């Protein structure tokens, strides 16, 4: 594609060279440059792409987009822009033929519930007979084909490349998680959303965003950029819901489990096996449990209706939806013991899951195994310890993904936030495998064991290296040995 076509819609401050050259590929990584490449120098959290412009030119790059300093030399064309990250989004969209405009793209943002909501929408619309795409924390899908993912939301170039493949294969819908990191780094800039969903906003990622207000306004960007013909669906039971749609041009719709809204839901009855939900005048049984899942399912229902799906058919298909990997996923063992694996890694998510299990498990003993990730917001560590000891009968504090931190130091941060009574009901076992095994071995008949924090992940990051580790595998192996 010609460079001048790739630059369509991008604000350009200066051009040094010809923009009639042919571009074979675009990249944010100078190591991937070759003859005909367009290299976009963006400032990242760990590296500055401007430091690699010379390397990109030496590798044969035909054009460079940058935002800082002045560059010239070689046979490359240099294009200066106000914001390289935004330019990357528009350039990628142009290069791949604006794929997001060729299907119904719906983004889901919020602290908790993104993966469940996006995945259930993908599963629902697939069951309704549509060919769909999914971009999520767990994996990306085009139809039934799975593509492994490293980030919740890929970078702008990888994202548009994936969406181009979706468009080529005839996807009618794509449901994607939109993380605050992605919004801050403009990874979704230039995409054409049919709609966006806000689930909730709680304590998370403050190691990256510094303040809660910064985190909030990052999420808000998704709604600020929606066009008039899109919809914005917000949870108004979260105090930040209305903030999200201030100055939003899209058609705003609200959902609630507590007050009057465009879409309402109520839990009629609930057990460890599932719950009966009432949405409007309709009732249906679902395998999901917990108030947080009532919100997730209501968001799924509301989105389906806003996208024009048949109300009755949606309710029928929703009653057949199954749990998302690593989200309140059950594993049954001997002695009537039930292990539950969940990705809950924030104070709010952990409390939601424990409250749900406490109410549905009733008089059964509840054991909680959890840890906190290294090189992440330290302030939530003692808070999560207090929450775990509040709802569980027994707590085992262990490692999560310690990354470059000392696992014992992380555990001590949790321990130091507990009072004498809370410590008395807690064990501290650094080795996660042993922590899970201990929980199962000590569990009395009928106990419920929550293993929280890693959910779908099949690895543990220790010292910056990934090692295979799967909570579900450890649980199943231990159950077999009983």
C-alpha cells in the first residue's frame, strides 16, 4: 500500500521525503523491519521507539513515523506527528483496510467482569448462528479457531491484523475486552465500535495509573470516542457509571440490579448449583452463581437486545451458557469436596466471589487459597488478606505470580495487615502447589475450596520466567490421590 494512503486521517507536523513509496508492512518493533517497512517510533513503558529509529533504517525501513526530535538520513521518509501511538492506530487501520468497520465491534471495559462478559457474548452470538470473533485475556478466537494471546488487548498493529483476518473470514460480530492499559496506550485508537459496555470500577492497576482518578479517566476514553450511531451500556449501580458517559455522543443505555433502568435483573433463588434470574417479566435458570454474575449476564442480555437479537431466543440460549475458563470454575472431588478456581485478583473481585460462595455454601466449611502478584500495586495486599479472613473459615496465603519480587516478602505484606484473630485462622505456605494440596488435605467432608488469583492461567512467573503451573491440574491430581 502507498504511504500516502496509510497516512489518511493522521495529523502530520512535518514530512521529510516522499510519501508515494510502497509500504509492505508496518511495525512498532525495529527488529521486525525489512525493505519496505513502516516503523512507528512510540514511547512505551519500558522502551522508547525513538532510540531504535537508526536500527530500523539500517534494516531497510522505507518510512519512519515519530513524535520527538528531528531525524533524517538514509533512503527513508520521516513523518513527524503529535502522537505516535494515535498515529499507529490510524496507520494500522488504514493499512489493513479498516477492518473494524466490516463487522459489529463491541468493547467491554471495567475492572471486573470484562472476560466473562466478552466471552459470554461471543458464546451467545455463536449459538445464535453468527460467525464471531473474540479478543480476550484468555485467548483470541475467530470462529472456533483459537489464537494465543499475551495481553488483554493486543497492540494497534496486531489488533488490526487480527481483525482483518476476522473480516476476511466473514465475522459478523467481534467482542473484545478493552483494558485501561490499552486505552492509555491508544491501542484501540481508530477502531470503529458499534457499542461499548462498562461493568464497574474498583481498586486495581494503581501501580500503572498512579491515581484512581487517572484510572477512571482512562476507562472513560472508550466512551468519549464512540460515534453517534453506537450504543454505550453502563452499570448505574456503580457510582462511576454515569461518569463514563459524560459528554458521550453515543446512545446511552443503563442496566441495574438495584434500581429502575433500561435493563433490570433480580436473583430469584440461588444455590451452589446455579441461580434463577428474572430479567423484566422473564425468568430463566443459569449455571452461574453470584450477584457479580447476575450483572455480567444482564450486560450480555442488554447488549444482545441492543444489537437486534430476538428477546425470547436470547433468553433460551442464555440458559445454556457455561462458565468461562477460570471464572468460578468448579472441580468436584471425593468426600463431597468442591474446589472452585477463579481469577479474582483484586479486593473487590475476591470479596464478590467469597460472598457468593459463603451464601451458597451455607454451613459447609469455606477455605480460601490466594496470593498477590509481584511488581504490582502493593496497597491491595493487606486489604485482600482482611477480606479473605472475613468470609472464609480457613485461609492459606501463598504465591501468585511473584515476578521479580521475593514471594515471602509479598506474603509478609499480606500477613502484616492481619490482626491476631485473622492470623490465627490463616496458614502461610509459599509454594502454591503445596498450598493447594494442603487445602484439599485439610478439608472436611462437603467443604468448598476457593483457589483464587490465577484462574485460566497455566503458568507462574518467578524471577521474570514463566513456568508451567495450572491450579486446575494441581487440584485434579490431588483429588485423584485422595
